[in-house]
C-alpha cells in the first residue's frame, strides 16, 4: 500500500479485552526509541523566542543538526511528529499544538531530505471532525507526509510497563519502526493534571486512556507512562498559552511567541510549569503530582536549580 500523502482516519473505538500473549511480551522487550533514558546531570532546556520558522531552524542549529538525532542518514530515516491534536478547535483557542509549528518541522525535515515524515495522534473526538483541521491538511500539502489519526485499536500493540500502577498498556505500533520521535506538545492548563505539557502529551500514543482515570491513580499512571515512551526530542509550543479552563477551554490565553525544547522531558515540563500561572496557582514542579511521580521513577530532572536554561533569540 502506498501511504504517500495519505490521511489515515479511523473511528472504531470499541475496546477489546487486553490479552497477554507471548508475542505481546516479546514486543514489549523492544526499546521503542534510542535516547538514553534518565536524567543527565544539569540537563539543558532551551527557550527560543521568535517567529516559528526561524525558531525551528535555530533549535536544530543548537542541537548540532538533524543528523545528531538520527541513527542513520536522513534519506533512510522515518521521523514521527507527535503534536497535541486532541480537539477539532480553532487555533485561537490554544488547545492544540499550532499548525505553524508542526508545518515548520515538516518543512525543515523535508528540506533535509528525510525519507518519511509521519504526524500521529489519538484524538479525543471522532476522527471525521478533524478533516478540516489545518494539521490534518498537511498530508495534502506535502505528498510525502502521512497523517494518522490513530483512533482504531489496529494501530496499537501491547507493551509491558515497569510502573508503580501502570503495568501494561497498548502504544502506537509504529514507535519501534521509526528512527526519531519528536514530541510537539502545547502549553495549557488541565483540570485533572494541572498542566498538559510534554509528558501528558504522551497519552496521545496510547490506545485506552480511560483506565488511567478509572482503574488507577491518574497522576502516577502518567508518571509511569513516561517510563515506556521516550521521545528523543521534546518541544513545547508556547506561541500561545492557555492559562485556565483546560484542557478544552475557553480560558485566558497569553501570546508568548516562543518555544521550549529539551531532550530531558521532565526538565522541560518543570521549566514551563513553573513559568506560567496555570490554573491561577503558582505551583512548583514538585507540587504537580504527575511530574513528581515521573521524577520518582527516574524519568528526568525536576529541580530547577539543577536545570540549565538557555534563552535564545531566533
């Protein structure tokens, strides 16, 4: 099947019983991505201010080029972009990653001759409601880009998780097959988890999120999920920030014209969570339960005094 330019949209949301099989156990032994797990000493977080296109260019300059993130040549590589595409909202509501940021990453990757770019997310509403969304239309703008609204269980595979409460789940089956995952989160308030940033954005790579809410402690489960899903690069879109009323809005929005990025997902979330007055509460990262849970799991750094923040203008 030729996937070039294809928009894969499916709506089968019937949950099948999760069955442990030998193949599932074998699948779970595959480390999905190649970034060394755990926090490095004094991890770097970059805060880049400027218009979106130059910001993306500047980020890869800082990283030493795209090749530093890839195990093989771009022309032989597949890159997966994971935006927050949870709701079919207008850009002005600031509930999803901006199409301009996703588009700029697509443009950069294609300009650097990446063989295949995939944009994927598991949306919160029926996939046919997203057909007019600009991010979904990127599959038509760029014929070599594949957009997947992964709302069907066939897109997922069972994995085991060594979490405190999350022991098994089903994650996007593409993950072990791609060479680079770039986590493109948005910055917004969330009534259940205080914030939706890079770690919370990982839930869009999971089939059944309902059990996180109904069968286990949600905050610990999110912290546990960060053990299983390890993007090599994490980016938070702060071009506009939803300060309250999240995850669906409406709520107060500030326009910031910047992105934050890091290879340490927890350090990144810690910096952004402490920067903005989400929910009208000035909480430290350690006071946000799912970030604290991720830290206890050894996911990354949470102490702002140990995180190197570099401010750059694009």
